[in-house]
C-alpha cells in the first residue's frame, strides 16, 4: 500500500471541503477577475481576501503531482502556495514512498499555514515538510537545497517568473516544474516555452503547464 493510498480518507475529506466552498470570484466580472489574477502589485490583498478558501489543485492534478514526483525519484521539492495542504500531501506522500526527502512549501496566510500543518500531521508526513510563512519572494530567496528535483507553482500567478528565477540555479537537469493555472501567467509561459530558455515545456490538461529543465 502506498502512502497516497493511506492518505485517501484525509484527501477525500479535504477535496470535499474544497468542492463545497463558495466560488472565490462569485459576483466578480470576468475582466476584473483576470486583472487581479495577473496583477504583480495587488496579489497580497487578493490572497488576503481568499484566506478562508482552500484554493486546492484538482484531484487529477494531485494525482499527477504524486506520479511525477515518484517517477523522477524526487528527494527535494519546492512548492509555491501551500493553502490547506492538499497538493503538499500528494508531494509528501511521494517523498515518503521514494524513501524520504525534503519539501519546502510557502504560504502567505498564517491561518492557512496552521491548517496545512494540522493536515500534514494528521497524514503522518509532517516530518518531510518545512512550511515557510510569508511572501515567497523573500522566503524562497534563502536557504534552498543545493539541487531541486521538482517544483510546484500554485501561488500568485503573476509571480511565477520571479519564483522560477529564484529557484532556477538549483534546478538539476531533468528537474520538473508544474505550473497550475498557468494561463494567468503569460510572461511565465513565454519564458519556459522559449527555445533558448533551457526548458522543454508543454501544456498538460486544461490549466497545467509541465516543464523540464534541460
């Protein structure tokens, strides 16, 4: 039995909580929603307003994260955007089944970080995870692993290029980068899809960009 299988009851409960949550942008015009999601200056206020919402990856993306981390034998993972820890649980499960490792994850909202920690402890994988509280532009600027095997980008979409720049020198050849809702990050997509940027990148599913460091 895999660690992910053992976590199924907890993940089912958390996905149900996410599914039952009120739509984050209910009543907000599409144009205003897109502007906020792409903003490099209003993301702190935006995510502050969403502090009570799970903002979870889909079940399919969660399974993909586990598969990719297991498949590449990941031992060091960095996650931008913890929220309630659903994606973190999938990644930590893969680390456990790979024989151990270290997952650094970042969260701006203290209440979300606290809830994520509770879920990681309930799942028995908290020993593999370091939650860094605060703005990821600062928390991921220091004390990174020498090499990084996998990155999940699922925080403020407009910051994807800046977060990638912080991590890029530590990405090993073959490292994988998963960017959720990447359609809100055109600057990031232009970078990883550029022939000269040092990545192989393809859209995966409806809203995920999967890239590999060459």
